């Protein structure tokens, strides 16, 4: 059986059962040997065990149903008192109180042993406080018990589980002896929370995680989450040219832990001095209609909101929305804003005991949708102008290439005709107009069959030229 599964009265009942078995063995030996001393010892052991079992039953009922336990306890006390009075002769008046004393001696150490198992493992080193919690809770003189739960909002995580008068004083006996009949209180938390304790006059600092025992007038005022926190919020700011923009800001942070990292099986690390600074850095914000308390985990948002607004005021909207390729890597406005934001967060929050893990921003957008539409229209007009310029440049290049091709074609045709006529002139031949026309058509047909020229001519051009050439040659 695992220790965490053992009930609080397992060990007292187990010891009482052993004593009962020993008593029965002694009783059997006494019946055989007829020894009065064995009979007396067996009676002591059996009475010891039975009284211990009755005490366990009574205390168990006190923890669950105290009305029934009170009635049974009173009935048992009356019965035991009557037994002591009735059997006062023959030594029973001494035997029965002695048996009761021995039963308490058996029950007391057993209860002290298991008291540490009533609470989480961190309380086993302080069994006396755990035993006080058990006894004072049984008689109703305990201080309040609290549990820190894992809630979305830190203010809702401190929950009272058992009521009590935290100002109740312990009993004082003559001679200055103090009997701790009241308290202590309890604050239970998991490994990722600590609690701030004060008695109203003195700040007792952060205590925990685990089991925290509170004394007279102590009360937990706030639970502190030791895990990394992330706050995401939208900030509206004015640019240098007076245009409102909005941006989503991310700020991860936690209570300063001195560079220590969480280790499996141990509580989250933190610095008590950091909790002290963060707790006392909380402030009251006076709004128009109410006064609101700003907790420590709201301070990063307040600092980041102010920092982003002041940084964005250094840029115009055109600079914030300019393409990244206009800047060197890491020098664009968004990267510079993130860098300045981190520096300002560390500068202002580190003295408050808050460690800034990082920081970033989302897309910078105009707060007014109409401004965004105007910028889109402006971009469209600019790109339309660029497209028209490109198209005009392309058309000019096309016309220039066409004119150049025409000039080259005319030059080639004239040179070809001139060369032929020169050759015939040197031979003394007479060239008719029909022959010159045929040469002209032949040169045109040759140029038209070139692939680069053929792509620019209609399909029927070559067929038409063939038909005209045939008509000229037929003449």
C-alpha cells in the first residue's frame, strides 16, 4: 500500500491491533498457567488496545460527524467513570486509569507519526504544526484554511476552504505556561504558486510553494503565479504625421528567478526579494468613474503600451508601411520598434522584480479603415501609372524595331536590285521594266519568307505575292 493511500488512523489502529494480539496471547497463557500476573498483564494489554481503538473511532467521527462523536464520547466517558467508581476496590481504581494513560501513550505517538501524512510531503518536516492542525480542527479552534487553485485570473485563485477565527489567542496557564489550543492556519498551493502573508502590521513576505502554516492574525493577501505569463493586447498610437495606427503587442514575463530554470520534481524557483518588489510596485489607478488596483502582472502591459505609443510617434505612416526591401536586414521600422520596446521593458520592469522574457509586435495597420482604403487606392494609382509607362516604353521599342526593320529591308532590296542591274549593264544587256518588276517581287518574296518577318505578316501575303509575280512574268 502506498503511503498516500493510508488513512490518518492506520498506524494507531495497527499498533493497537498488535497490542491486542499480545494481550490475547497473554490471556491464553494465563488460562493455562493460572498465573494472576499474566492475567493482569493480559487485562492491561487488551484494555489498552480497546481504548485506543475507541479513541481512533471517536476522533474519526469528530472529523466527519462531530454531533455523533460528541454523543459517543460523552457516553463512553460516563461508562468509564462509572467503572472506575464501581471497581474502586481490589486495585481496579488504579488499573483502569493506568490503562487509559497507556492507551493515550500509544495513541499519541501514532497520531504524531501519521500527522505528517495528512498534508502534502512538504509538511512532514513540521509534524508538530501538522498535529496541531489536526487537533485544533477537531475541536474547532483552528485558524482559516486556504487553497490556491489554478484559475484564469490570479485574483480568483485564493479560495477559503475552512473558516476559523484568526485572532483567537492560545490558552495561558498560571506560571506563564502557554498551551497552543488555537491555530495554526493553512495555505496549500501547488509547485507553481507562492503566497504573500501579512498580519496587518508586518509584511511577512512570500512563502511556499507547498504547505504554509499561518499563526495568529496572519492572512494571505495575494497568490503569486511563478510561471511565465504572456499578455497580448492592442495598442493605438499616433504617427509622426498624426495618423492613428493600431498594433498587436506581445509581452512574455515572469517573477525574477535569478536565472534558475524549473527542475522536474521541485517547485518553481523565484526570489523572495523579487516578490517583495513586485507586490509593492502595485498601484491604484484613479479612473473617471472608479479606482482600480493594478496588480503586478498588469505592470508589463502598462509599460509596454506607453513605450509603443512613444516609439511609433517617431515614424510617419509611409515609413511604417514601406516595403522591407528598402532597408537593410534588421533596420526596418518594425524591427527597430521591437528592439526599443524590449530595451524599455527591461529598463523599467527589472527594478520591480519582473523578468522580461521577450517582446514583439504584429502588423502595423491604420486604425481607420478609410485610411487603409485610401492607401490601397493610392497604391493602385501608382502601379497603374507604372504599368502605363512600361507599356509606352514597350510600344516605343516596338515602333523603333519596326522602322529599323523597314529601313533594313528597303536597303537590302535596293542593294540587291542595284547589283543585278550593274551586272547586266556591264554585259550590255537591255533590261525591261517587266524584268525589274520581277526582280523586285522576288526580293520582296525572299524577305517575306524570313521567320522574323513572316510572324508579322498576314498568312495570305506570300500567296498574294506569288500570284502577282506569276501575272508579271506572264506579261
